[in-house]
């Protein structure tokens, strides 16, 4: 038995619509009828409303739905299904689009899918994010909101809503208060997710090495190259330049729904990263006797190492908790290297290049919040001014006519 054919819920543009109202004991029955130009079927939409004014509003809603081509009362879930992949335009189908769709399917639709698109407000979105913050990471929240922004952008184009209530929410600082207390252990800046010193990093690498040497190497590479897991997986031997003492991060490798994908880095630009001294023996061992087109790091069984592999093989969550680092994620290793280089005094524009940030404001998040660097800057400026004060006065550089000698100088 075939499923019943679904009938259109609003009239097509340009068709003649006949309407009538009928008084009922419970109110007014508003009825609209039109002939579908494609199927030639007579379509009827009827609704019992309180009064004739409500009936006119119902008829007006049908006409406006026909104008925009979408039912004005459509729910978010139905609207996402109706527009298909339209909201994905311009997204990388192998990575970003997959993550955004997961955000819609697993988080946005369960939370707001039942709500009419026209009824979604900024406050509703904020309350949803408040709930997500109790159980989700900032990155998952960010991708979910970004996907919602794209869907509601389509609703604006369809004239379902006048403006996108999720637009400003995409710039909300997830997991952060409006006033930062950098001395607080609850600080959620990138620095808060970094390992404090090289000794602790080495201990973590050794502990991960219990599951296999590649996992130890993974920890050192991510931290000391300030690299993402996918970027470490996408390193080739030819990317290591010993003459310049630089590793150039050009590609990333990560799993997708269609298998492993290798593509450009997140910023789509090459990133030169200095080879720090503690990483030298690791890189020497990993690149020895390999071809330039070989991967630098491979797994225990010869495959690509991903963050999921590391999590399962090392029992990461239990391991870092036992080490007193319960909040440390694999991405926190990238934050570690970035934080150390910021503390070493690397100029901000250079650090931005190393990390591959499009905005320098992102890089500023790694700067230490105390006033130590400002005090040192004052010392340097004072030395410069002191040197100017102590230096002998220099000639102006202009040629002056030689003054005529006075009477005493002529011997008179």
C-alpha cells in the first residue's frame, strides 16, 4: 500500500484562491480553495478560528506563504529538510560541512527543531547555548551555532524572518564570562588549556608512549610545533628543512565520512614553524632513512594517527586526570606550544604567522595577562631615552659660512 500523496499547504503563486467563512458554535470556519496548476486537483485548506478577523489573518498567511514559497508556520526541522543542502553552499564538503551537519542533527534540531522558524528568538538561542555549555566543548557549540546561522540566513532570504537572530550569537564567547579573572583556575583562555612546563610535557609523552612510541611522538610534535592533530598527521619528510631549522606545515590529514582526507591547512596557507631544541632528536629519528614523500609520523600498525586513535590507545581522559591535568585535551597541546612561544617574547605578528591565525586578535589570546611584558617594554624605552640624553650633541648637518675672526683673533 503506497503512502498517501502529500498536498500543498499553500497556493502556488498566481492561482485564483476562493475563500469563505462559516459561523460555527465554536467560532468561525475559514476555508480557502484553489486548483493546483500542475495536477489540476482541487485543494482545500480549512481552519476553525475565533472570529472573522482571525479568518482574514489565516487567508493573508496563505497568500504570503505563496509569495515566499514557504509555509510561514513551518518548523525549523521541516525547514532544514525542505531547503536541503542549500545552507551548505561554499562550505568544504569534506570537513566543515560534515561538522556543521552533525551540529544541526545532534544538537540544534533536538533543541529547537519543533519551533516555527518565525518564532526563534535571540533569547531562545541564548538559553539553548547556556544549556549546551554545561555539557559540550566550546568547539562543538561554535560549529552548532555556525550551522544554525547559515540555516536562518536562508530563512531571511526566503522572507520567513526579517533578520537572523543567531547572527550575533556566532560571536558569543562560549564558556567565558564577560569579565575575565586571569588568576582564576576557571580561566578559559587558550593559556588555561596549556601544559605549564617542558618537564610536564615530557612526562605526558612518556606516559603516552606506553601505548606505543608513535603516541609519545604525537604529543611532542603537536606541542612543540603548535600544531593540530590533523596537521601532524599531514606532515611529510620534505616539510622538514634542517638547513633553515624550520618545519613547514602545508597539509592536514583527517578522517571524514568518505575515509581519510588530505587537504590544505585550515587557513589554506603554509605555516613556517621553528624547530625547537627538545624536538630535534624526535624529528631526527622520525625522518631518518625515509623518502621525502613519506609521512613523518605513522601509527603502530603503519596507518595515520588521528586524535581519536590517541584517545582510545592511551586512555587519554584517565591518563591526564591521573597526571593532574583533567582539562587537557589533545588540542591543548597546540595551545601549549603557542603559549610558550608567546611567553618567550616572540613578536605578535611573527607568532600569528607561526600559528596561522587570520586575525591577530586570536593570537593575542596567548599573551600573558600580567604586566610583566609592559614593565620590560618600559625599561627598554627608558634605556633608549637615557642613551639619547647621554650622547654628545651632533652637528645639524647644515653647512654654515665661517665666521670672520674678531679683533683679538686677528692679533690686533
